[in-house]
C-alpha cells in the first residue's frame, strides 16, 4: 500500500529541505518505498480535518491503510521497522541506532530550534543581543559533545542508520548559522548524508514543490 | 541479566521524581524487571568515564551486558520492546504508542523545559517579566492541543502504554507552574499515572536516594 504524507503547500524555508517532511521523504527513499504527498496550507493545518490527523497542527503526517501517524521521529522509526536498510539487524546495534534517533530529536534539536525561534520572534527585542550568545552557547555545548563522540567516524555507530538520518536533518537547520564551521567533523558528517542518492532524491522532490508553488 | 541505570547522587529536584531516571525506573517497575542503580555526582557526570557512557553528560544511562544506552526515551522503548506491558501487541496500536513517546519528548517537553530553564537562568534579567508570558503561551498552546486530543479518555490511545508513561513524566514538570490547573483532564491524566503501583514504587525508590543523601 502506498503511504501518503503531508507537507507544506508553501514551505517557509523556500525549498531548502529544512521542514520535517524531508526526514520522512529521505527515509522512504532509503528503503525504496514510493509515496504520495498531500500538500496543506497554513490555514488548513489549523482546521479540524488536519487536527484530527495531527493534534499539534503540524506536518508531516503519514497515512497507510488504517494507520495514521504524526511525529517525524515516530514515522521514520515505523518505516525503519517495516523495511530493511535503516536499522541494524543486531539487537544491541539496533537499540543504539534508535538511541541516536531520540538523541537527535530530544537532546540536539531543542537548543537549535530555540535559537531559530528567537531569531524569528525576538530579533526586534532589546534583549536579543544579550540572549543570542546564551543561545549560541547552548547549541555549541551540544555540538561540541556530539563532535567529540563522532570523532573521525563516518556515522554515529557503525553503518548509516535512521539515527544518522535524523541527526543530519537536525544539524542542517544550522547551515546558515556559522556555527557548524567550528566543527569540521560535523560538517563532513552532514555532507556525507547530503551526498546519499536517497537524500538527493528526497531533496529534489521537496524542492519541486516549492518551485511549482512559486511559479519558478 | 539485571540492568544498571544511573541517577543523580543528589537530585536537584529534592526527590520530587522529576529527574529523567524516574521514567526508566517507572518503566522497569511496570514490567517487573529488577534493576540496580549507580549514583553519579555532577562532577562525575562531566568526567571521561561517564562521558564514554553518555556523550552529553547526563543521566540516566542503562547498561545490560554488552549494551549501553543513554536517552530516557530510547531506554524506555528498549524496555517496552523486551517485556510485555508497555506497548500494544497490535502493530498499528504499537506504532501509535511509540508516536506518543516521540510526541511527549519532541513536541510537548521542549517548551516546558524552556520555561523551566528561563526560570533558572533568566529570572534576574530585565527581560524576564516580558518573556515569561511568551514562554507560558507556548506551553499553553501545547497543553491546549493535548487536552483537546485526550478529551475524556483515560489514556492517549486505548490502554496505558509507554507513550502515556513518558507524557505523564513530561507534564509533571509543570506541577508547581499553576498551568496544569487550567486543563482538568490533563491533571486527571497525571493523577491516573501517579496512582499506578509501578509509579509509586519508582517514586519511592528515587525519593529514598534523596532522603539518604540529605541525611533525612
């Protein structure tokens, strides 16, 4: 059965692949599962039909027969459990790959989102100049710890997994921050993710939505 | 094999069960798995031995034979996959329970932690009085959405699951905020979690650590 995901009708990142549908598209491409996309507007995301599918009014969602899911992490894990290629077969290695999925979303992403949100919501506030270094410091704290753990390894734990996939998408949110340049091994890790054919197919698919919407 | 978890030697919450080892203790109690606890000081958490186990220098960790995990969400999921009682058997219901685990940690917890951190780090700043309503607003946004989804149901999706377990522990962080009182069904949801015998055993175990450490 072909699953259907939702994505922004008009992505606020202008096709840079930073919206959370990118994670799900990439996972589906890695395992070779075709999918359909239903685009939703910001207005539709707040309406009852979408809220029945996603109580927090966001994208992506995932529908497959009677199953409806939200939360990009849960959707990627569901895909990884149903297809080979995103989780190791060895039980301990599999548990560690899932650990990195949670680490990406629960430990690394929150300070990155915080910094991003302050850039939108607090840039014109008197305190922004004093808060930004605090926010940068929190992000650097996590990046430094992650960088030390990754070291010279190619991926976070053995071969490429859903943990790497989520971590790359989380780190990409910093691409214009100037912070990643301080951690060359993390920048190289992101580049390895972006070089994967499945990543490139997913990126092209989400960019095509933006290009079409903007009449480009 | 008896797993070993780590917990704070001296919990900053003074035994209120808000540290993340509580989630793992509760999960282990729900499935009837005995466990051992190794207490770590704040100084030890930043040293190489602990960082080898947890690259982000936090608790809890989980060791079982050759497997070592960090991230409370990943540990709870690992326990739930290895024992009956925390995930439904039906595949779709299981995927939805895992979805609620991610929702608790990725969507509901971040604005709660933000608000909490500002209370520690920014209380003496000139901007705190203006920022607090913004932070409260973000928390209320999530609580309102969660409250509408839960409605009059007992748990988030059918029977009690690891998703409810994590959501209860996340919401408990707001217990002194005054915000939960605005959502009676969420307050009742938390109370149902706290009334479970497994929760009470886990709570007593973490409180005993604080009581012993404080010479009480």
